[in-house]
């Protein structure tokens, strides 16, 4: 399962980098730039983001149901922070994708609006931090 572990780290890192440094569809600063359609990097392309959000969500769900065996006595749900980071990053990318396609708000409840849209960069830093810590400390419980 080393490949699955590395895939989780890689996808959380890529999702975090896009949320922190990628094009922000909700920013008022970018409204003037959308009229002239500035050159976008590959990570700002819609197809790349859609594939990344699908893979990040899928790996997050699979890591949620995968169990970790401890000394062959009992098993627990492991990797809680990478799961949370992956699912939050996936949800944030999905809201951005929906907004970019339809140019309208989803009508989310206020706490989800604050969490997924206004705190986009915080979710990105959480994904990056979780990926780096999870890479450095792979056997730590609940991490």
C-alpha cells in the first residue's frame, strides 16, 4: 500500500498548492482580468482541476474506509488528517469548478460558504501541511 500512501501525499500537496497559489475564481481582484482572459498555467485549467478533485476525493474516501492494523490485535481508522485534508480540498475545488462554469453562487449555508470559499487558502495550507507531515511521519497514528 506504499503506492496508495504516496498518491495520497501527492494529491493533497497538489490540491493545497492549487488552493493557495492557483487562480481564485472568487477574488474581486481577478474580475478585471477575466475580461482579457490572461494566460493560465496548466494547473489553472479546468480539466486538470476536475481530474485532481475527482482523484483527491476518491483517495480521501478510500483512505477513510481503509483500516490500519496495530500489532494484529485490533484495527482502527487511520490517516484521519489526510482524509480530512483531501475531502476539504476536494469540496473547495468542486465549489470553485461550479462557480467557474455557472458564474453563480451555490447558495451554500453560511458556515460552508465561510469554510470552503472564504478560507480557501487556509484549506490549501492545511492540505500542504498535512501532506508534508504525513510524508515525514508515515506511521504516526491518526496522521
